[in-house]
C-alpha cells in the first residue's frame, strides 16, 4: 500500500472539513506564548496534599526491607500570570479563586520504603495511561520488578489527564477547569471523532474510538443535528469515500433495539443510529462541541506535583511531605500514550520547575513514537493511531525530531522536542524506546531520519534511542507460546510475540538511573539506519518463504496457518492543517478546521529491514528470543475480515519454525528448522545461554533476567 494515493482518497472530504471550520467559534484566541514575560504574581500558588490511605505493600526487599503504599490527592493552584504557565491553552479563560489562581486536583499513589533512610534517593514517576497504572508492580507475575524495590526506589504515579472518568478505585484522575467566555457563556467549536462498533449495536457512547472511547466526552452545543457543523458519515476502509447519513437517521440519544428503539431518548453522551451501527464500518461524527477543558493544566499539575515530592518539606497547610529530604533525583517514565505525554511535557517546557530547576533528571518514553494532544482547545489526550483508528487524530503535528535545531523539511518548521529545555538548561537525560509497532502503525521513523527519509538524524548527546528488534507494542511471552493466540476469523496469522521487551526495559531503566545518578554513559543508541540499509521503505522488505504451518492450542486441534504473504500495509503520515489559530509546532492553539485538511505533502515512513533467511529484523537490540529464535516474530499482523484493509491493532504475529528438516523441506519453507539451528534441546539451551550472557555483557539484560531465561529454556523442551 503506497502512502500518497491512499492519503489523497483519505482527505477527499476536505470540503466538509472547511464547512465545519466555519461554524462553532466562541471566545478566546489561540493564545500564543507572550514575547515578553508578564508581571510577576503578587501571591504564591498553594499546593496541598491529602493522604487518604497508607497500607503495607507485600514482601520485603533485601537491605531496603518493607514497603508501603501511600495514596491521596494533590490540590494545587496555577498563577495564570506566570510566564511558565503562558503556553497553556485557554488558561486565561479558566475560572480563578479569590486569590486569582486557577485550581486543579490530581490523584496520586506511591510505593516507598517504610524506613526512608533505606531509600536510594531516586523518585521514579510512572505516568498513568488514560488513568490506568500500567506499571504497578505485580511481583507474582513479574518477579524481576523486585529489582527496583531492592535498589530502594520510591515509585510514584499521579494523574495528568483531565478527561479520565473515575470508573474504578484504581484509576487515577485529574480535575482541570473548563474554559468559559469572559461573560461566562460556553465556548463552542468544531469537533470530530470516530465511532467504531466491535459488534452490531443500536447506539454508541461518546467520545467513541478504540483508544479514546472510555474518556469523558465533550457535549454537543445543541442536540439538533440538522444545524450547521453536524455530520455523520460511514465507509468501510479509510480510503473509501465518506457517505453521509441523513440527519433524520441518527440522533444524540440513547436507544436499544427492544424497549427504546430509534430515535430513542435524547442524550448528549450517546449517538443512536436507525438500523444500528455495524461492525467493520468506520463512522465519523462531526459536531459543534461546548465547554472545552483546559487540559494543559494537567502538565503543569504534573510539574508541580513532582517538584513538591522531590523538594518540599511540607505543603501549604504544613502537612509534612512523606519524602522530605530523601529525594536527590527524579526519573519520569511513560508507556505508549503516557510516553507520548512525557515527550509533550518536555517539548512544551514543563521540565522547568517554577524555581527554574529541573523536574526530571531523566525521562524514559517507552514505545512512544508521537506526542500527546493535551494543549489544544477540545484536546483529545486519549487518542491513538492506526490505519483505521484515529488516523486523522491530534498528536501528529508536533515535531518527532528530538534535537533543538531539528529542521522539518515537509512542513518548513524548525525546532525539535528539546528546543525549550535546551534554552532553559533543563533537558533531562532521555531514553526513547521503539517497538516494531511504532514503525508500522504509529509513524515512528521520522524520529530517526529527515522528513523525506533520505538520511539519518544526528541525535542529541543527552539522548539515546533503542529499538527492540522484531517486537510488537506490548511485551511478548519470552520464549513461550502460551501467550500466542490464533483466531482465523480475526487475524490472518497467530497474534502476539515471543520477544520479551519487558526484560530489555528493566535493564535500560537501570542504565538510565546510572547515567542520571553517577554520570555513567549508557550503551549507544541501537536503531535501524538508512546508511546501512537496515531502515528502508516498506516496499523493499524481502521475506523468506513461510508455509506449511499449523497452530495447535493447548488441548485443542491443529488449525492451518495460511502461507505468509507480505502486503506492505503501513500507516502513512500526512501533513495536516487545522486552521490558522492552531500552532502545529507545539500541538497547541485552537483548531478551527476539524477534521483537518490534507496539505498535499507526506512524511516518509520507513521500516526495519528483515533477514531474508529468518524474517527477523536485522538492527536494534536483539533480545534472547531473536538471537535464539523459535520462529519469526512479525512486527505486524493483518485483519482477517474480508474486504477490510487493515493491520491488527498494535499486535504482531508469530510464525513458528518447523521442528525438523524433513518437515521444513516437505512444506517448502525456506527458513531454518529448529533441528538445523539447535540439533537438540541441549543445543537450544546453549543458544539461549549464549544470547543471555551476551546481552548482560552489553548491559541490555539484567543478570536475574538472564538466569530466568536460561531456567525457562531448560524447563520447556522444544526439541528431543
């Protein structure tokens, strides 16, 4: 699938976007950062901490001993006149208290040594992903996470995203203000979202979409869908023409097929469709929304929360900081969407504390190719990306390049992620981790090359980029097939991966700690490159012949796996235009053209080249499961539904090697067999051991994880 023709069809409805941009409106401006600092505030913002629970955390950890979990809420203020807050979109339209301050609150929870004299001085902050704590330690499932407890970390999680509903006690939420016109009336503006139904249903809850669907929606300004700016369309594939659905056939309403059929009961949080929404169709809804949240306040809340815990003795009410005097360094981490948010935090200048120092000394953005849309009017920080999912979503206009002097030749803009922090001497030591998914679905290669894909970028001295070879967005099973699944009705090939990126992440995080706390340089970046042919256009990949395979689930019957056919599907990267009040270089401002128009230019998308013998990628950190493979771990998979042109969302595929040479030859598979690679089980264990030892020596695997991998190979025979 080529990029440009596909995108021309994708943006064929630009005239509809222009129509939407003309409606809505309401109050405020794009609020560009001031050229001169405003007057200093006359009062100091207050921050108060409320601890709601303190419980024992199971286990005891080496010389550090026992841990406890402390949970609570931070209630804070922002000074709208402070120049360090000036970039926050619509902050001047947020309500203020009697002190002239904008208020916010954020949930937090932390794991800390009971005896803080045993702490190592490192505060590790993990950003929640859509309110969910992805990295809360589960030592039963991931015993190697004990590494961080034994090292004496304080592990903290606090909310930053202002549209997360409190749907469970474990979900961390932030409260941010709603922007209003100066006369107190609602601000309105154009908004668009995708509605996707996994099964036939009469109605769909807003805001819709695979990634953002569980967030709190923006309410329509009017439930009358015949007004200008309201449109519902449908199509099968993203390049198909959008077919408008008559306003008489859909309503903002709740309905069901039996007791409350179409047109249902008026409801600003749902859309009811006559005949119901059908799976495997793309519905795109455009409407005039009201009451935008000042979502960028969440980044300032994160800045001030971490600043408090790493440096303050007590809050504004005199409540002691439980970490007071014990934190020397702070390292921030985010995974996927929240990793994108950490890049945005850095890009927009929030790593500078109010007193001028650094918030984070180190940042690790894990499987995070883009930035997060959090600082526009009607921001959508929970959006994602893919061929059929949020493909015109926000998060795609801010720079991918890291260097302060990065030049984007497609857009003509200059300045990378680290431009602001370099100007204020607040750049952290920075790690970026990329799986294969980031290249195929999330437009990751522009962080490595110039915008046209002609040459490799030189990365800043304070940054390292690590590509996890032959991997998918989430970690794999680490040499075990138990986590691989095959539903031929859903995916063309067995879904999942055996490449365990969690092992690699742990080792790299320890390297980042050493860089931050001891100035020990980490290993060099490990990435595919244009210069050596390991980063290429998708059309240039050459795979081996992979055929004659079957999949047998535990206790089940074998199912034939189709012969592998490479289709070169990937998510393109268009240059988008959201209107004159939008600041694309900062992913900020007021988008007035929604959906955006296509500017007629595209960024190059390159992908890691594969070994023609095994189908495994050549470059990057080659984990144990790549150096001692049991099959080909593809970094993509195809949707099996006839007529649907798509990649399986964020998933790879696993195609096992044939066990014996006889079986391989009979099948016509050109890859090596397990027998030819290892001879017997002892040979496989030896290969795993050699790979693990090599990775430990390169500092890409911790010794405890190496030992575990060898033990797993010994306990799970793959050959006689």
